[in-house]
C-alpha cells in the first residue's frame, strides 16, 4: 500500500498550446480530494474528471465532454503518475495544457522543487498477473508480469536521423527526471501544412518541437541521441496513467501511438482479472 499524495505548494506556469497556439495560464493547486480534477477558469470554473471513456486521441491525448475539452494532457499526467500524485486541482484558462519546451521537464522539476505531501488515503499498486498482447498492423504492445514497472519501447522510422531506436527503463521518479522527462516532442516539417489544416500543431515551433526536414534535425542539438524513443516513452507513461493506480509489470511497445496506448489502458480496465493489488 502507498499513501495518496498531493503537492506541498501551488505552482504556476505560462505557455502556449502546441496544437491551439493559444496562450494559457496553468496552476497546480494542492488538494485533499483524493483525485485529479481539471478546472477551466474561462468556462466558469467548469470541472472535468479524468476518465478513460472521455479520452480522445489524435496526435495528443484529450479529455472531451459535451461542455468542453482539455487537450494535450499526456506530459503533465506522466509527471503526476510517476511521482505518485493523485490528489490535485489543475486550473487553466484555455483548452490546452501549455507545451512549455515540448517535454515534461518544467513540470517534473516544479513538482520536485515544491515537494509532496502525504494524505490519509491509501492506494494499492496494481500488479500484472498474466501476459497479454495487443496488435494493430505492425504496431503492438505486450505486457508481462514483473516486480517493478518497466517500459521497453521500440520505434522505427525511415528518416536517417531516427531509424531504429530501442530503450528499456525502470520507471521511478529519479529515472524519469533524468532519462525521460527532458525528451521533447518531435515532428516532420513536411507534415506541418496537413496538420495545421486540421487545427493541429498551430503552436508548434522550434522552441517546443524537435523539427526534422527530409534528412536532418533542423533545430539541434538533441538532448539525447535517442531523444525520439524517450519521448515516446514519456507519451506512453502519460497515457498509461489513465489507469488511475500505480502499475507493476513490463510493458513492451513497438511503434505505438496514443490510440494503441489507450487500447491497453481500456483492456486492463475492462479485464481486471489481469491485475491484482500488490499489498
Ligand atoms: Zn508527447
């Protein structure tokens, strides 16, 4: 069993939504509620609760209800989940979490800086008890029992600056902040016009995206030679956090994306016999 946690002090950020391009103020407010609640101050403080049924994935992970949405949750949620923060109010005055530098580093450092406070409530990590395999064309996720949370991720692009990248990491707050949180979003220059036509990537820039032309990274240097696969792990952690509880098991993802990530979350929530509480 582990204690539920919140942050010790309020933290504020200002930035731009990577898709909307709009400026946004974000505040993380300590709470004893035992859950993560989003509040849109621009919609009369309308509150949103995280629930996998209300998640849509299209180039990012978005919470959608009939009253409004909160877009691009994944990097922020990854920070909370890895640090065991499950009680918090997240206030914003726009529809999208600010992209900051395209990574989770600002959020991770801020949480470390203010520190965490334990709450009376308890939670049980969920342990994977049997293997499962989800496949979608040449992409797949396999999950097997393990004694810790391990993520292995493999990507393969024809692009000469990416090619094949493969990384396996045990997820804990220290590894996350050193190895995963600083890895930035990446995008291909040639795809920008099509994305922008769909209202996506309107806030994308050299300051929040590793941009690739046909052969090179335009705005290097990279933070790691394999920054791309590290960012995919960041996105996966953010998506997996929608399970709501800490997890123990080995997740092995090949060529994943948000939609496939969400399939494993939904599978585990619909098939609880694959999980058992680790007490
Ligand atoms: Zn991302």
